[in-house]
C-alpha cells in the first residue's frame, strides 16, 4: 500500500488538491478534520458549515480537543488504519510524522498572503477577517502539534518527500504533477 499524504498550513489548498487526485486516481479521500467533525457531531455539535471551525461552536469544540489528546490520537489511529487497508489520499497535520516512509508525503507551501486571499474568497469574508483567522489558526495549530508530538508545524519539514510551492500554480496543475510523482514513487516502491 502506498498512500498520498498532503499537509500544509491552513488554506494552502490541501483539500482541493487531494480531492482532485482522489477523483483522478479513483482512490479514497480522507480528511483528518472531517474525522474530528464526526467526533464533534457525536458530542452534540453541528459542524455542517464549511467554515465551522471559525464559529463560536467550532472554537468551543477545539477547546475541548486541546484539553484531551485522545481526540487527535483517535483521528490519527483511524487514518493510520485506513492506509494499512488501501491506498488513500489523506490531508493531515500529523500523519506525515507518524507513518512509515513507504507513503508519499507532500507539503504544500503557500505564502501567508496567498492563504489569506484563499480563505477570504472561500469563506466569503473580508481580507482583514481572513488574516485574523489565519494568524489565530497558525498559532493554535503550531502550539497544539508541538505539545502533542514535538514537531513544529510549518518548520520541521524533513519528513516530506516533496515540498511544492503552490502560490502561483493552479490546484489542477499541482494535482496533475503530484499524480505523475505518485505513479513513479509507487512504481519504485514496488521494485524496492
């Protein structure tokens, strides 16, 4: 089994690229954040909106999550078990550090300005509001994963096979490039 694991800071295009790859290759697409939303739903939250994480309710759930590492551990175990069963395309902020090197691990690098612009457009919000959201998310996520696993999100990138600057490239182009890379990576993994 050889899965594709995409990571990158918030609004770097992970889910968009992963969905394109999943559709093109016909393999399962999993989002760590969606697994967390499922947990939130089981606790009575209503995480249906795309920008739910930035709502008051989403922030209350994140506070619960920060106090209990089992939320993240359960998500990670679910994703790790999934890639043992089948090839997948996964977006995650932890799996690249937890999985063996026989999976393709890609960091999507996007500038702060690009991420803010994408979030503003995606969530139909002002640039200033998107800037605040990105700053808050970055700070919380860096602190959370440093405390949980010991690495610095966005800085400790030596676990990745590939780092792709996505600032000036369309998601479709990135996906096509990664599919080519994946097919070669998978072929070489079989021959090793």
